[in-house]
C-alpha cells in the first residue's frame, strides 16, 4: 500500500515536471509566433506526451524481454525508432559517438604500459 502511494507521488512529480517543461517550451514558441496558448492546451499536450512516454516505455521493456534481457539497450531504442528514418539516423550516429568515446576513454585508462604489455 505504501509502495502504491510512493509510486503515485512519483508519477505526480514527474507529470508536474513535464507540465513545467512543456509550458516553458510552449511559452517560448508562443512569444515567437505572437500567439497565446491556454493552460488547457498545455495540459492536453502534456497528457498526450505522457501517454506517448508510457507507450515507448512499454515497447522498450517488451523488446528487452523478447531479447531475454532484463535491461534495455541501444538495440532496443534503435528498434523502436525504425519507422522514423530521421530519428533512427540521429540515434545511430549518437550511439556510434558514444561507442567511440568509450573506446577512447578505455584506451586512456589503460595507459602506455598496458599497450606495451599487450604487444609483448
């Protein structure tokens, strides 16, 4: 019972943060377009975004489970983005940059002595 209350509180806090973020983005864009957005519009946009986030989370969990894994990885995210070519391209590029950064960091940690030891 206490866990349900904590979960509900966390969900409300996340929704509040989402409302705030969407409100700031809408306000920023509204000023540039010289239009006014109502609080009802922001609420509707927040609810649609929340529903989309829930669907994405469920899909990612299903992809990981199908792969007999307990955690979501890059391949799951790329699978989710497969129908949006632009998004898929951006995500693949970002994943490759992250991988390159990890390799560089790994090489830097191993140091020059490790490289000589490996070649001997």
